C-alpha cells in the first residue's frame, strides 16, 4: 500500500457493501446483496463475497465463468464513523485508491467523483463534517458496463482481449489477459480517511540525486506545499493570510553522514528546492555490480514531515548508432550494465492480498535467480511502496511502464486530464527510488499502431467527421507518449531514462520492433515458429519474450478437477488463457522432445486439420506436464544464452514473466503458489553474472567465401564465450573436452583466459575438439579453474566463478540417453528441516529436476535443472515439514524427472 502522513486517520472499520442493482446477481443472492455484506477496507468486493460465504474461491475449477456477474453490479459502500474536531485548520477526505468510477457522499452531501484507479483524490470536507457520527457513502459504477457505455459514447478504440479496458483508467489485466483471470470488480483498494492538518502540508517531495566527478553526492530536493489558508507557522510573520513564507529543512542521514540544510518557501510561492551535498557518497549499484547503500531523507515544512530514502547513483542510456544499428545500453555510475531479469505482472489478481511478505517472496525469486532488473508492465498497476522499497534494498533495477498497454487510447480532454494527474502523482511518488532506471510510455502501442492489422484503419473508419472532411484519423494515444510524458518528466524528474513505448526502434509509427535497434519483443517464437528462431535475431535489448508451461503439478491438481485430467479438459482450458495455448505447447515440442516438425499437419477423419501430436504419445498426464515444463526451460535457455553471447551488442534480456496472479498455464517462472518451475532454475544459471556458453559462430573466412549481400552465412564452427558482468577482472584456465555419454574423452584443449571487468572473451574451438563423430552420443564439456586473483566481493559467492558448460549437439529426441534406472541412482535421507536427496550418475543425466510438490505441496528444493556426467554426485535439500513414511518417494520416477525419462517413449 501507499504511505500515509502522520496526520492521516484511516477509515478502515465498519464498512458495508450493498448491490444497488441486485437484479444483475444470481436470484439466490439478490436479497442478501441488497441487504448488505461486511466489506474489508482496503479490499475488493469479490473477496468480501468469498468471506461472506456467498461465492466459492474464484480461482478454483471454472468458477471464473460463474462469477462474471460481479463485474456487472453497481456497489454502494457505506460506513458510519465517529469524528471530533481536534482544532486542526483543515480536514481533508483522502482516498488513495478507488476502483474505479465512483461518487463520494458525506453526510448526505456530494463530495466529488473519481474516474481513475491509478491516482489519489483529496477533498476539503470541513463544511460537511460534524462532531459525533458521520456517514460516508461511495457509489461504484460497474466497470464492465461503464467501459461499454464509454465505448459507445467515445467510439471504438482498438484493443486486445474482449473488454474495452482502454475506455477506463483501470488496470487492463483485471478484465482478463492471456495469462489472467477476468475479475473486473470494485472496491476501496487503498487507504481512505481524514487528513487533519494545520498551516501547511507537503503536497509533493521530489528528492533527485546526482553524483559529481569528485564523488560528491548531490541531492536536489524540491518541495511543494499547500497552505491551509489560516493559522501561522511559528516565528514567521504572515504578510498575507494563507500566503506566508514557510521554513523548510532537508536532512540526510546514513553511512557516517548527518547533514541538515535549511531553506524557505517564499511568500506567495508554493515550492522551493534545497540542495544537499554529501561528500564521498557511497554509490548505489545494481545487484552483481556493487552494494546498495541507502540514505534516509527527512523533509520538514513547518510541522509537516516527509520521510524517504535515496541512493546516490547516475544513470544513462546509450542509443547512438553503431555498426549494428542503435543500442539501448543502460549505464549506472558510468558502467555499462547488462540487464537480466523478468517482467512482472500483479502479484495477485486481487491485489490487496499482496502484503510485504508476499512481495518479498517474489523478490527473493528475482534475487536468487541472479536477476538484476524487473519490468513493471503497463497493463498492471503502479506498484505498491513495498515493491520499490524491496527493489532499492536488493539492487533490482526497475523498468517502469506508464499504465497504457496493447490498445489505442482516447485523447479527449477528460482522458488527457486524468492521465496527466495520474502521471504527475506517480512520477512524484516513484522518483526518489534509486532502483527506478527506465520510464516507458506504453506497452506495444507503437508496434500495435504500425504493425497490428486493422488498427490504423479502425481509427480512421470510426471517425466519421475525419473521413467526411478528409483530415485523417482520431488521436490514439501518441499525445501521451510523445508529448505529455516527456514534458512531465522534464519538469518533475529529468534524471531518468525515458522510452516512448516498448518495443521501440526509434522510427515512429513504422518498423517499431527491429532487432538491431532499440528494444524488442519476440513473440513469433511460441506463437508461430520454433524456438531456434531466437538465433536469427540480434536483439539489442529484448525486454519481452517467453514460452509457456503449466504450473507445478500440485497447483494444477488444486484448481483443475477434470476426471481424468487431460490437456484439453474443460477446467484445464479455463486455466489456459492463451489462444490455442495447449496446441502450441504440443507443436513446440516437435523435433525437440517429440518426433516431427513444428509445421507438420495431419488430418482428422472429418478432414479438419490436427496440429496435435497423437493423443497416445504421453503415457499419462504427468509425462505431458513434465515435457511442457522441460520444453519451457530449454526454449528460454536457448534464447537467453544466444542473447548473452552477443554482449555487448545485446544489453538486456527480460523474460516474460516472473510470476502469476492466479494458478494458470502461463509463461511464468514461478507459479501463483510460489513453486519455481524448471525455467526458474535454468535462469539462475544463465543469468549468472559470470557466465559461459558454447555457441555456433561464422568465421571471417566463411563470410568472404560464401556471403551474398544481405544473406546470412551459416555458422562453420563453435566458440566458447566467456562473459564477466562484474566490475572485477577474472583470470583462470578453461578446459574443454569432447566426451561420449559414458564419459570417454575423445579430445581436449586448455585455454588460459583473462576477462576484464564488464567484458567477454570468445575462444574458437577447433574441428578436432568440436567436430562431432556421432552427435547423438557426444557432448562438449567446458570447466573453469580460477586463478588466485579471480574473486569479486561485489558478486555473491555462488556466482563469483563460472559454472560448468555442457553443450548438447543433439536434441533430446535424437540423443542416446539411457533410461533413468540405468543413468543414476538416488537416496533420500531425513534431516533437520526436511530431507536430503543425493543423486549419483552412472551415465549422462540431462536436466534433472525434482517435483517435490507432488509429495508435499509446500516443499521446495534447493537446486534443479542440473545435468550430470557419469560419476557426478549432487545432494539437494528438500525443505519440507511433512512426515513422509517412506522418504524415497521424493526419488520416485514421477517425482525425480529428467529428459532421460521422456526419451524412453521413443
């Protein structure tokens, strides 16, 4: 939730919610809804209905369909509260978040109305309050019906999904998405209460940082105040009532510093800026590049106090044209940073359930995966203070979208005003956070305009006047991205990077998603083509790409009750929101895990096309589930390893997506209940600050001999790419071996390697070493031994060296993998806090993974997605409080999985 001042008195108790059009609800509920149910504030009406026992858990089975009526109801929230005048000059009713179109009435008198989920509202209610009991009512219009009505009034603006979400300033995801449940409900989702204050209040504080060349940290703190219109600040003589001068101070504390600088908001003015110099400031760094020191800032204006934190650092983005195109290279404190991480969707479909502990669990998923950046996506919310505080503390850079996504938006006067107020508030709220690096104007709205079929035509066809008089199309949102947001950032926060839209290739309205320029979203992979297509791109900064898989098996069983469970069961498909999602999962496995090619088509007896592999391919649903999860991990590993091998041409890779907001088949690495999918474990490896990969490369000789203008030349050799994304050089020895699956060494080579800070080295591998005689039975294995000076205090110990690299020249379907019972044996031992699982390889084990949640739905495993060579032994700890009669069930064939046990089917 958002922070509130000390003068704020919340009104969180005693609320009742009533349906004002109960006829929209099922007949069995109408009387009770008209009579009212207890409402939680902050909260959401759907959760109140669950708490009242009127509806079942929305996430279970196909309840989503049966509960769509909730979004069609108009709700009245009412609360009676006791209030007494404490002598303050002002008493304001403040609503930090109302969902969404609402009318506020206090003691029978109209206070105001709201149109925007994403902003706070404040009203002076002194004339309406009286000593004793006061009654407040908030009337919420149905968001679903309101969006439809506005579409009729304002005209059609193209959008994805089935609701006209772009007609309201309400989070797009709440109307349903291709990973999200449709729960467009209503409620008081942020604190509401009476703010009683005197003389002045701090209406805005913007502490912006810089660092001088001599290491001095600079805090330029702008304060905006509102005067009550009466009363006095002590020791200040008012020249004009309500327009007196106001003394202010800015205090900076921490890391041996305690500096206070005074200032004044002059008479007749409402803003002042105070500069504080902090000698030898300790710098804030992204995770993996250094520490994250934070300084406390206290701002006073009269009796008003604001408290927050800052971190001293500089940011810059390089977009200058180079030999490839135009980069999007972020630098922090003058050091180029490779951004690695995930896109973030809401932590819960019902956002008020997201307390700090919930947020911290997801941030640990980022930290422990070696991520250093997270993108707050534009179809969501401007996140809670907990989100940004945790990002500051853990060193996770934030890419922050403005909340406009996958649609065209009206530029009428009312919408312009709302979006400007929203942006001003959110820029002011978020600008102090050192983790905030990029402001982004919209998600996919430029690429939608330039490339999504029919968008421009729809904008023209719907504007009859424009067509009649021949002056083009109606405004579709470019005003916000190209004019409003840059203007507001220049005024309020000129210290951050701004991008008008993502993807963005710096050519407005055309070709917005070039791989060689700017930022890129890659969605032909997954939707249309095999994941090997990743290798055809040279993404400068891939800030959105992904691949689907089901959640943990215990999560599926918790919410999907088809009997028998089937990939195309009724409830399974309720929990698969992507168009053709389970078909795409099946097609994508072809030539990797199952026979055939992604474009193979068969025909059913009735002549219709069948894109599926045969229905009897999988022995059971558990094999299908594991194959999907393995495919997701292998696809994203393939893509990210390629992108990272292009450093510094590639400057970032942000996977879609880290988390789920409900239990669903999706692109997430961590499911709604916190189970880490195999992809998460793979990302911990390929996001390591020090990372190596073996990749195909094209030699200069091949280009000279075979190139035609504009035509790519096929790779002719392999290279070991060694990447050091830390600020300390690394020296050591790399040994590369070609071995058979039984461990026999066929060839070997040793390389002495020094990798400078934030640098890479490419080591071509000879034909003798990398020329496979039998790809189905051979591997390349590369291992590093660090020299004495290879340590790095800025990098976690586990990530300070290089993990072993295994290069598989053959896909799972083509590899001579031994059956699990001939490839390894496993033992499980009870220990404090759970169990230790020890696996010893007798053959090659590819991508070993323990689905401990099948035994204990709350269990977690320390490691996963590990490949073992003959003779290797690993021990993983399973965190579990379950008293399991036979601990070896954690090593059962349906629990301890590997690529080997899928190969057995072919």
